[in-house]
C-alpha cells in the first residue's frame, strides 16, 4: 500500500497459526515472543493494550510476518470504519477499530487507539493513559479549563473533564435527573399556610390544627405512612353512652328489670313505674303502644312479609315426610295419590330402580318389582284368562321381528278371527320368514285333537295316517327323481342328493361295464329306470351280472322296481 506522508511501517512476526487480516489491531506477547491479534483474550494474556495495526494479511500455519503501523494516519481502506461522526476509536473485543459514541467513553475499560475522522481515516495514538489523564484534568490540578460560558456551573463529565451547565431561565435551579445535572424550573410544593389537620404541631406549617381525642374517644397514631385511628374507649360491658354536663361519658348497666329513665334531665336506671307483670306462657306483645299483661302466641300478622324464616327453625317431620297441608292443617306426611296432579307426567327416571331383570307390576294388591309379571295383555277385546302372555279374541299378530333388509315385519306367530294359528303367515311375502325350523332335543310331534299323527325323533319318522300327495292338473302324485349319466367307472357310487330321490333315471349306455352300487340299508326302496341294460348293472353288491338289476343276497328287507327301457323288472327280498 502507499505510505502516508511522514508515516513509518514495521514488520511483525506473528505467532504460528495466528491468522491476521488487514486492519487487525496487534498486541505483542512478551512471554510468547511474537505478535498476536489484539482480541480481548489476547490482550489479557499479554497484559498489554493494542500497540499497532496490521497493513498486510497473514494466514499461514507457521511463524509469519506482516507489516504494521503504530503511529501516524491510517486510511479508511485499512480501518474499514466507513464515513461517520468524528470520534475517538477503541480496540473492539475482536481486535478491530470501533467508533465510540459521544459521551460514552469509559476510560477505565476502553482501549483507545486513536481519533477517527468523518471519512473513516484514523490518527493513531496507542497506549495513552486516558484514565490517568482524565483524572489529572478533571481533578482541577490548576491547569484545567472550565467548560461552558460565563455564568455556567462546572460539572465533571464522563471524560473526567469539565463541562458547563448554562443558568437557563430566571428562577431555574440546578436539578439532578438521576444520571446528570441540569438547569430546570423548581418543582412546586404544597403550601405551608393551608389549614392542615395534623397529629402534632409542625414548625414549617403556619396554619395547621392538631387532632385531639377526648371523652369516650381515643386516638391511635400508626406512625409515618400509617393510619390515625379514632376508637371508642372506657365503656364496660352493658354500659350506655350518654351526654352529661356537656361531656360524653358512659352510664353503667343498671339492676335487672330496671328501665332507663330521665330525672332532672339526667339519664339513669329505675324500677318501672307501677311494675311490669305478665301472666301466662308465651311472648309479650305491644298493641297500640301498650304492653300486654298476658303472654300470647305469635300469629301470622306478627311475622313480617319479608321475614325469610330459615327452614331449620321448623319442626322436623319423620324420614321421607314432606311439608304439606292436610285437612286445612299444615303438617308433615307422605305424598299420596291425591297429592299428585293428574297431568303430572312424572318421568320414569324419577321412579326407584328395581334389580336387573325385574318388571314393575301389581302383585298382591300393591305395585312392586318382580322377576315375573302376572301377565302381559295384547290386543283389543276380551283377553284370555290364563298365561303369561294373554291375547285378545280378535285377529292378532302374536310375535314378529324386523327383516334383515329393514323393509318389512317378519311374523312368527299369528292368529286370525277364525281361531286359525299360523307359524309365519300366507298374506304377504315380505311378512314371511325365509325358512321355519322346528328343533327339539328329544322329539317333535304333530297332532289333532290330542292325537299324535306325525312323530319324529333321532332314529325314525312315524306317521299314523296314509301318506298322500297333491296333483297338478293331469299329473299324478310322484316321487322326486334324479337323472344320472352313466360313466365308464367299474363301480359308480351316487351322490347324497341323488340317493335322496326314490326314482333314479339312467339315460345312456356306458361304453364299458358300469355297476351302480345301491346303499346296503334295510328298508331302502328304489325305482330304477335305464335306457339300456348293456354294460349296466344295479344292486347293493358289486357281484351282480351285467344287465341285471338285483337286490343282492345280503338278506336286507328292501325292494326294487326296475325298467330296462322295454320291460319292468321287479326285485324284492323279504328275508328274516
């Protein structure tokens, strides 16, 4: 860089690994024998103030050199201060130039390194003992020049120098605002000639009054910033305050039954004139200003309309009783049916709860909760006289549920006006159940007039009447049939669905021998029809010859009727 006129630059050896930028302030560390950037920590280690400013940069990892200047003028390109107000500059905590705002210099802590001009240049002066100089100048050692103008008051400013405070307006006083002195108008105080009430006389006041308590009054002084409290004093229990001879005082309590009277304008206690005699038991009343001689009771007229007598003053009734009027007399008692309005509509939630699974009903002449209601009546008309569920004599739906699609009611049990009882109903498809299943662990029976006609248990189905079917048009009653296509299997076992049909119809001729084996069960009966007996046989064993429909030789009581497409072939066997 270009040297300023009259400036001198030097070379400093920097401590190894100590990086340095142009404009960094430097301090020499005697113990280390090298220069360092003058940060707060490095100045504390070196026990010295900043001594120079670096004109070149260094960033190596070993001991290196930079040019520095410790006196003269340094350009703004080095100080990096920019334009500003002319002011003192100090070494910042990071070792850079830093302007000091006017009036904020702290001589004991600021490391002042020069004077900054408005354009950012700095006139260097390191190591000047600012604090000591300020003390000498501010101490008035004979050489300090007063600040301000003629008539100013001299003060000690933050630079330990003198400043002057102008007198200001007429009548101003020198006043502190907590941080500095200033010329200001005096604050107006309270007048000294007002009629103050005080606890004691004060030499500054000219027209005060002193508060004094006398007679039955006392004065308690709570001290500065406290209360002055007036109290009533001197009276004994039962005393009455009076005014006698122009002075307040106390009249002691009198003798029992005495009354307060006036004698010669002086209050006192005396026996009542003529005496006060009350007969009977009760309360003493005053009627038209006269005390009644006979005791009496309190009546409604004696009680103020706003008396608001507490309920705790009333006589208590028995548990569960309420206060009511009965036969024109106020009393306590239980609420009865007559006390409940016909439109009361008492919510069921207000009723006492029964135990789980019980019903509210009438039993033995009283309402009570029970696990069995006497009966539930359903429908209009005359109800049946027996049963837990009693229905009327008209057509009724006895039991129904909502269907799964929520589109209709499914009727379980119904009765019509002709005394027909229905399991389900035939009147509406939507009202019918999809299936009706009847199950029992032992047996199921159907009968008429007390006689069983159809009986079913786990081993058999019995019928006490001939079985008949219905026909449609010219078609007679017939059994269910299964149409079966023969295969080339040596032995063909039919499915359960095919065996459930008594009539078996085989519709083709197998290409190889095919034997259809019937179940070997006692009592089984089949009606067999085959289009051809070629390569076909049917029987309860696999030994039947081809073209034969046979029951075999297993001695089962059973029968078969076969047809070969031309003729019927009958086979029966009833052996023991």
